[in-house]
C-alpha cells in the first residue's frame, strides 16, 4: 500500500519571515535617517556644501545623543523585562548633584565617578525592591522615585547650581581620541556591553523570558523578583554613567538637569522596536532611535525652528512607531496574501 506523500511546506523568504524582522526594522530606521539628512541638505545647502562642517556636525549629533543613549540602554533592558522606569532623569540629576558636592569633589575624579555610579545603582535597587518585593506597579514606584530623587537633589544642592572644579571630569566632554569625542567612545562601550549582555548571556535570555511571560519564567526556574531588581539596578547604573557625562558637558550639576530624559529614552526604545508590553527589543534599534531624535533636534537647530514644533514632530514619530508595532509588516503581508487568495478563488 502506497502512502501519500505530504506536500512540502512552502519556503518563506528571509525578508518576509520573522527572523528578519529586526533587520527590516533597523533598515527602516536607517531609511528615516537618510530622509532627515536629505531634508537638511535641501533646507541648508550652504552648510552641507562644506565637508568640514558635515564632519563636525556628525560628531555634534553623536555627542548630543551620547548621554540619552547611555540612559536608553538601561531603559531598553527594563522595558524588555516588562517594566518601565520614569525616574531615570531624576537619577541622573541626583547622581550628578551628589557627585559635585564639595565633599565629594575633594576625593578627586575617581571619587566623583564612584559616587555617581553608587548613587545610580542604589536608587535603581530601591526601585527594584519596591517593584519586586513591595509589589508596587512599576509606573507608580518609579513615578514616586522621580519626585523623591528630584526633591533630594534640590535639598542637597540647596536649589543652586553646583560647579564642577575637577578638570579631569570637565575634560571628558572636550577630549578626543583619534579625532572622535570621548563621549562617543563611552556611548559605544555602553552600547556594545549592552548588546553582549542582551544577546550573548543568560541574563539577556532571562530578561526576554521575564518580559514575555513572567509566570512561565518562574516555572522555568528563574527568580523573577531578583532578576527584576537587577534590571532596575542596571538602569540606575546607566543613569550614574550619564550623570558624569552630563556634568562634564555643563561643568556643573543641578536638580533640574536631565529633565524629561526618561521620556526621550522611552521614545527612543519604542521607535527602535522595543515592545512596551515587554519580551522583545534590541539595543541597536534603541541606539538608532536615539540618533534619529538627536538628528531631528540638530535639523531644527540649524533651521532656527522652535522647540515646540520639534516636540510635535517627536510626538508624531512616537505615535507612528506604536502603530507600526500594532500593525507589523507580517500582518500586512498576511492581509494581502489572504486577499489575493480570495481574488483567485472568485
């Protein structure tokens, strides 16, 4: 008796499969960057005609993106893990103010860096404890920390701007290596470390598992509470690093610094493909999101456009990015495939 041969399953093209979704998204973000550059060329041909200005402008954009980029790396991990951190801007401010007190500056650059990182990690751990073991909703816990950290920073600084007198710290913003600003190197190191941590370690795989399905992750043996606490500590670490970078740029620190950085980081992560519900995201996508926003800011600056119009454009981009998450490329292709079958049968 002959058995019927099963028909081979249709082979899905790489560019239309789930495996290439990240590649397609990143290529789309690169396309957005190309469009923004083209707009700059059209609106200010006098500037873009100078190769020297173009080179300097590229590094200006990267320096502008460096601080928010470091914060976004930590935010990406938190969102992939199913959380949210509204306190990152306040953490940067608190770490910056604490590291620029006269007592801290007396210990030199090493003492300032150690203080900023310790404060950032410490506040992140408090967030993690409140969320993991206190069972507070991440939105509420980090919102409360936003207010508390800003208040503590204002109390420590007596609502005054604290000047950084340490030349080593201040030179971080102006120093260059092989013609590339040191701030860009710091961003590159943090992004590379974040990429390795997310894609090549057990910690990264557990982050995706916890964000995708916490209960399944718990049943698989993952300590979800501990891991969540570590995610917020990682976000605080990035905030501490960003505090030193921002202090170096301004040669000072104050309680109002890094205002709305949490929104910039969340927006960059979203347009980079990180799901707000958790379980998916990429460090490279988030970096491209940061660079896109920095390019928009630069584009509006060279054209003398208002900050209000810039914020409206950013808001529109965020809305479009969320809509793209809801109606992904695969859903669109399935829609057209289904309609083509209906047309063929009729």
